[in-house]
């Protein structure tokens, strides 16, 4: 009896089934890591958006004697009446204030905002401006302290823009007055 050697380069049905079975066993092992990688990439893109907002804030301050803009958050307005502001100032949205400096709609959306009923869906931005620093000097901002007094703080300690929705695995990205972006 003579056994002939395979002459073609094709795989047998058994070999194909074995490869498919091995791949099927590896997929559940790789899926959680893929999810973590995607979460990290969305968070990194969000931090990039905040850096762009930080550059725009710096440019705004350069054009306005070092002062930060008066930005009103849509959901929680700070300036209800014109009397709440110094003479000549008007409250603006983040897009209105920073749009001339390169901030566009896309920059105001965190890539991790996938939910239908979230802050971005209702307000058009994923980020919220911290208004207690409005009109202050970018280099030496004065803010309220916990004791109710006003003090000058280092810009590296003051968060001026933050994620509103908790979309980064229980953490938030924040832009500080010195232009630094950090996950907190």
C-alpha cells in the first residue's frame, strides 16, 4: 500500500477547524485589554482637546491684558444679569470666547462621550469652565479660599476647565490655569 504525499498547498478541514478553535479561545483573553486600550486612547484625545482649549485661553489672555475670559456655562449660568459683570464685559460660551483662537465644536467634545443623554447632548460641550477665575490675571489669579477670603494662588493649582461627565473610568481630565492637563 502506498501513501501519497500532499502535493497542493491547501489546508485540510481539520487544520482549519483547529486554527479557528485556537482563535476563538484567544479572543476572550484579548477583549478586555482591547477595551482598556480604547479607553486610554479616548482619554488621551480628551486631554489633547483640553490642551487646545488651554492654548486658546493663553492666546485670549495675551490679547486681553493677561486677563481670562468671562465664560458662562450653559447648564449653570453664573452671570444672570449684566449687573453681575464689570462694565464692558459680556458673558460668553466657551465656543464664543475661544472660537477666534481655534476652538471648534469638535474640540469641545470629549471622545469618550458616547451616551445619548449626557452634558454634551444637552449643552454642546463636554467641558465646564470654572467661573471663579473669570477676569483674573492668567499669571496671578485671585480666588476665594476655603475660609472665605480672597487670595492669590499659583496657576498650577487652579483647575479652569474639567470634564463634566464621569467617562474616564471614574476619573476626570482637568485643564489648569498654567496650561497643564492632568487626569484626576
